[in-house]
């Protein structure tokens, strides 16, 4: 999947698997992933380059593409 394809989709996370460790956000060099003050997951598609390092970085495999 290239960056044009992933930008038409969204990266989501499974709340039951996520432990809010922040690995996904630390691996994203483009600022596409973050958590707000309430630990709500935020995905900025315009910043995503489609590298999918965030999916690989998650130790709980909580991230997925929709």
C-alpha cells in the first residue's frame, strides 16, 4: 500500500489492546499520530506518508487500517 492509498484510509486503534505506551507516536516522524489530553487517539491523514512504521512499532498490535 503506498502513501496515496493510505491517505484515503485511516489508522485506528483498538482501545482494548492499546496501553497508551506511545510507541506508535514516537515512531511516526511525520506527526500523523498523537494522543490528546484525554488519551483519545488522533490520526492526521494529511501528515501520513504511508510508511506504516507505527503499525510495526505497536507492541500490542492495537493499530489497524480502515
